[in-house]
C-alpha cells in the first residue's frame, strides 16, 4: 500500500506518522515567562546535529488557534529546558498535556515540583535524570502547516550522577511515544485517562 500524503487529511497524516515513526522521544519542555512556569509534554522533537548541537521541536497551536504558551515563551525569552521523562513521571507528564490558560502554571496545577539548576534557564522538573538547557536558534516556516518547528541550540546538559560515568556512557530509561501509547524498554504503557 502506498499512501499519497497530498490526498490525506492532516489528522490521518498525523495518525500514520505518529504510529509508524516510533518510538519518538517524549519530554517536558519547561519555559518561564512573567514568573509563570510552563511545563508541556512534546513528542515531536529530535536531535538534528551535534555540530552545532541542535534539537528541533514542532509546536502546534491551542484549540483556539492561538500559539501555544511554550512557543510564545521561547520566542520571548529565547530559553527552554527539555526534561527527559522516565516512568516515575509518566502520569504527571500525561496530565500536564491538558490545555491551561497562559497565567496558570502546570507546576501548580498538577503538583509538579521544579528546581533551579542553571542560572538564566527555566528550572528542571525535580527528579528527572536528564535535562537539556537550550537557547532559541531559528524558527522554520512550513507553508500551510498547523505546527511551527523551531530549532533549539544546546547550551548545557544535566545528568544525575548515577546515569553517567566518567567516559560519558549514559544509562537512561526514558519513555518514548508510540501512537497514543508510551514505550518503556519496548513495552507499551497505556496512559491514564485524562480527568
């Protein structure tokens, strides 16, 4: 079967891509603007280069059609912290995907503790084993797209001491996304129902 994407509606394109390009890494992107900490999960992100060290993330819009708070905050502050997710954070990460008003923090609404690690960057989610401190690099224009891809440049990388050794060997158990489910060690984990 060959699917001609120019003949598929966007929802069907998303379904095909999200269930076949798997597992996709999933992470919280933490931003901060006007004192409000925004914590939003994203699974359309991936590293694109190590020189320069860059990551691309595709950010959609709110149901109202407005740009998501994550994108607005990054464009305003030029900073973001990407926190990689393991199973311990799965439930809170899933619930934090709910759409909130811009002035309401997911940290407060979903009892997600944060801590500051690096000056001038948004905090990390407390307990994550790895986080990437990024600067805004470039926005990419995709004609007729409902998402806005942006490139983030990696400034610094945080690891808990017990997941990295002196030779930079890394041992993480991150959650990935497979369609509507999450993957951990190639085992599907069904997300809890949103309340």
